[in-house]
C-alpha cells in the first residue's frame, strides 16, 4: 500500500524590500525541490521593515545612510549580501535602487493575489523581489505593482482600481501587528503549519530538514492540538 502524500503549509513572513527575504525565498524554493515527496503550500504574509516611510517613498541613498550611519558600512553590508545572493542566483544591484518605498501597497496586492491561489501569489512575490533588487524599480509605484500583478496572472485593471482605494490597508496593517505580537521582530520568518517558526534566511538544508520532520510529524498525527 502506497503511503499517502505528505503535505505542509509554510507561511513566509517577509517584506519585499528585505534582501535577506529574497535570499530566503531562493533557499526555500530549493528546499521544497529537495523534498519532492512533500506537497508544500507556500503562503506569503506581510511585514514592514519601516511602516513610517511616506507613501511617496524616500530617496534610497539618503535613507540608507541615515539608517546605517556611514557609506563604508553600507558598502560592506551590500558587498556581503551581494556575495551570498550570487550563490543563490540573485544579481543584487543596490546601486540601481533609487527609492526606498513604503511597502503597504505591495503587500495589499500580495494579499489579493492569494485569492487566485498560492502559485499566483508566489509568482508575484518573486517578481517583486526581482523588480526591486535586480531591476531597481520603485515597488511603491502603482503602475509597477499593476504591471507585476498582470505578469503574475492577476486581472491588472481590477488591481489598479483597488489600489486607488484603501481596500485592505487595515487588514494588512493588522497582519503586520499580529506578526509583532507573535514575537517576529525580523524577517524572513518561516512558520510551518502555523506552529513552528524558523527565523532568518536559513540555509537550504536546514529548511529542507524542517519540511521533512514537520511533515512526517503531521502525517503521524502529532501536531493536532499542539
């Protein structure tokens, strides 16, 4: 008798302007591919590294210098992230980023994408990372968000119409607040079956092991009511 297919949900709490979240996304994708006997559903949940950025955004260079204190420190940090990203197939172009956006609207679109299924939402999340970190696009710009939504398989005119309103702004802010109440202070955070949190851009093997172990425990009925 063939064993039933194991399944698992992974909620990825992230911000689309977090470089570690982009690295984490790549590593999670590799981890899922390494465990083909587990059906993994990935759901993207919002987090804002800085919700105080105004809707029109801030000059990236000025913002980052104010945040990290010196150009030398910033270059050192970017160099390290760029090296780690290259290993995962990411071509970080920090010099090409001119705007630090408020990401509330990007998270609203990701929330709407979930109604079309995990695959569409996943495509959109990956596209947002690419647009910001590799192409230097302003993902606070509604035109950029709408185009990306269309590429991911959403109805672009509907997204444009909804972005023009404040639809789901409070819901997204509420989810961000919930993450904080859960003790999530940094991202990415991978939440397995809504119960087990793995913090940070862990390596692929660590994520794959977590998928295997938690899926097996779920299959044995050990997570119920846990």
